[in-house]
C-alpha cells in the first residue's frame, strides 16, 4: 500500500475513534445545558457503544458483500453530517438520536478500514500495518477527549462537534482518492457456531473477563467528569479532557505486553496482573487531589490495555475453524461491557455516592480476576 493511502486510512481511523468519545469530557456541561441527570447524559456514550456490540452479528445478516471504498464513503459522509448537525441541536433526545446514528455507522467504517488495510497491505507487512492501525485507535480515543475539551473551553461545546465534523468532511474527500477497491465480506455468525463456542468454558471465561474489565474501565472514564465537578475543582472542559492523557499508555502497554507475559509465565498470568493493576488504580480515584487522579489514569489504562492486548491472542490460539465467529463474539462482549458500564453504575453513583460506586467497580474487576484464575488452573 502506498504511504499516502496508508496515511489516509490512519487519519480516518483516528477521526472515527475521536467521534466515539468526543462527548465524554463534556458530559457535565451537556447535562447542565439540556437539564438532564448524570445517568441520562451518560447515554450519549452508551448509545454509541451499543451498536458496536451487536454489529458483529447484525451486519452479517444485513450485508453480504460490498466494495470497501463504497462502504467507507457512505459511512463517513453520514458520520460527518451527523457531527455538523449537532451544532444546531437544541433538544437532548435529538442529540441522543444523532449519537445512535453515529454508533450505527462507526462499526461499518471500522470494518471497511480494517478490511481495506488487510487487503491492500503488501506481503509480510500486515502485522506492521495493523500495529499502526491499533496505534491510531488509541490516539483517536485520546484526541477525541482532549481536543473536544480544549475546543469547548475556548469556543463552546457545539464547536467541538462542528470542527470534528469538518475534519471528517476532509477525511471523506481524501477517501474518495483511494484507488484500489478490495471487497468486504461479512461472515454470518451462525447460531450453531455461536452456541458451540459459548459452551466451551475457556472461551466463555475470556468473554466474561473483557465484559467486566472494559465495563469497569468505560464506566470510570464516563463518570469521572461528574466527580471532578462534584469535588469543586473548578476545572474547565479543557482540564477535564486532558485528564484522559493516561489513555496513551495503551500504545506503550500494547507494545510490551507480550514480552512481559513471556517473563511471568504466560498471557493468562499477565492478564491477571492487569486486573490487579485495575483494582489498584481505583484507589487513586478514591482520593480528592486532582493530580492523584491524573496519575491514576495512567495506572488504570495500563491495566486495561494489558488485558485487551492479550485476550484476543488467547482466544485465537484455540479458535480453530471458527476464528471469525470467535473474534466477532469478542468484539460483541467487549463493547457490550462498555455500553453497560457507561450507564448502569451511574445509578449507584447518583444514589449512594462515589465510594460505593468505586466499590462496585472493584467487585466487577474482581469477578474478571476470578474468571482468569479459573482459566489459569
């Protein structure tokens, strides 16, 4: 793949993940502007994550074969338009509907981008190309949060969506320059294959681990802005956005996780270490000083990406002929955990306070650890 085309794909990937998490540091501002509570405001993340959980199943039944370029162009124009329209929204339910639309087109974009990369990469370069893709997803998750906070603090929250929408329009124009057109095949997840996989305890344990781990992780990232406001820190949207700087640990941890696993007895042991790091990170967020929470974000992301970078490898070592189904279910459980965690624990936070809320996350991560311990035995 020519360097120019690879850079276009990476830029689009970065924007997709930026769009996914743009509202997160703005949730307190959006809740106040539209007059809704914490739990309802958090739905702005939940409704976008939820389609990612059902996409591996639903898209297989909706689409059989499409050209990757066509799929990407339709999806990215819809994403760009929905971002720009947010600038003019005055009702929360309309904003929620636009976020749901974004959640429906994002899986199509990610499928097209990954397929385009895989089909266009030269011989022996697939690992390098995919590594760059993963780095773009992490960077997009960080920039979506950080830049939206900076823009909102200086120009207002509407401009965060408008400027990202205009950047996405540029991405759509760049995508139209792609020349090759590899096909995108959506494999149906046969119910018999799904049942066969879920009956295997080792697979079910890994799916439970990523559901719990990402659920707790996504929950804390979603409700942290409300906690910072509650503490009266006086932080602007810019400061809240930069609190997510620890997210960049995902790149570092993904690069060293396999090496660490080889030194401590395998990937399952390394994932167990990841759960211990996650639980330890929660102690940082039980403190009040902002700088302690800022450091805690680096610890939290180290634990999460330790698990997330290793779990697919454990699954694929045992997947056999059902590799596509195994990986599709992994994505479904991963984002289902994120959608659940970004919404339901908010009722505990609102009803019983921050410390009870943190305790519930510790229990969820502890469940992930117990599932891994059983797998280790």
